[in-house]
């Protein structure tokens, strides 16, 4: 993992040093190796029966909550972005990698109004496409789809076993330390769902980060993030918990964090994994739109 992280950071440095880049920050981009952690499971909810088998991995440790219990958090309006066609970053006979726009669900939500999602848009052009993982609605960036059942199984196993390496870019409030490790267990905040919370009795969650640059005029920092686990809203909760919420976060940021940004400033920029059939390493990137 340290080699992969170094590779991703080297690509970031190369981009910053390229003509028109922002230049290097005035501190090293070294990131400490994390301590070993227990393996977690990746799960997602899907209410559309067409995708249910693809999107849900049962987790017996999740508590059962009465469906009649209403959340204290008002439901955010769903306004999916216009469909201007897919931005396919990689395509072969076994899989697709698509750049998801911010504000679009990865898989269908509850109710007809939330059926429009990246999975349904992908299946319009690629009817055989199968969901492998997901991103938060508010997050943009790289998302993988399989094109047959065996590819889906192998890719899903790679995600579950943390053999898929991911890198995100975010802009956060305040000046964050040069590099560090956030290790805070997380659990669902059931009375305030879909919010998650730091909970010592929750599931282990580990995030590494490195600051790229700080803008003193706006007091915001651009950071790269490497999640070692895949908990729901992990990056958003971890950064808010250390006092540096991601700008535009309507769930975990105060009003001044949400206003004026237009969207959550979090983007899944890098993805590296082994091809399910050829064994070739696939390394992809999608520059952030902010």
C-alpha cells in the first residue's frame, strides 16, 4: 500500500509541477504507514429489484431499525444533473469505468423520483452492466461497472479484500496538518440517518491524507485522501471530526461550509486495480472539476 500511495502522490506532484500547475506545497508529502486493521465488508443499499442482487451485501452486524422510525434529518431534495451522455474513462470486454457527476445517485433510491441514477444511465448504453461499488450521491469521480457475472464477482472480491487502491481530492475548511492518519471507528447515527458518527463501539475506519496547498485568503486546504476502509461517508465524517469539514457538505458542515460552494468538493480521482481476467494492473485518473 505504501508503494501505491507513493505512486499516487508522485502523479499528483507531477501534475502540480506541470505547466499551469499550482506548484508544490512548502512541506513534504510523506504519509506514515497505517497500523494493521481488521478487514471490513463493503455494503450498499439498492431498492430497485433489477440491481438488488448486484448492490447489496448482507451484513449481519447491522442493527435492524423499524422502517416506521423517521429520521430527524430532513431529506435533501434530489435534483440529478442533466444527462449529457456518459464519460467513459475505460472500457473493455469485462468492465467499464465511468466518471460520475456530483449530485447523481450511483444506484436507484427510494421512490420513482430517485430512479434516475448512474447505474440506469449506464445500462441504457450497456444493458449488461453490473454494479460493483458505489460513491455518495454528492461525490463525483471514478466508478467501476462489470460487464458479466464473473467479472462482477472478482471485482467485488477485490474491493472487499482491499486490493483496489483509491485516491480522492477534497477541499476542506481551515489549515490541515501536512500529512496524517485518521483512525476513528464509525457507526450509523440511526435517529439522524443517513448521517454516520464516530462511535468507539463502531466499525474500524482508517483514512490517510496529505495536504497539497493552503489558501490563506479563504482559509481552505486542498488535500489528497486515501481511505484504507470503505465505511459509509467515511472521508466526510473523519474530516469533520478533526475540525476540517469538506466544503459544500450539507450533512456534516455548518451553514458557512455549505453556502457558496454549489456542491460537495470531494472527487474520486484515482483508481488502481488488477483486471479480473488478464491480471494487468489498471491505473486510471480523473482530474477534479474544482
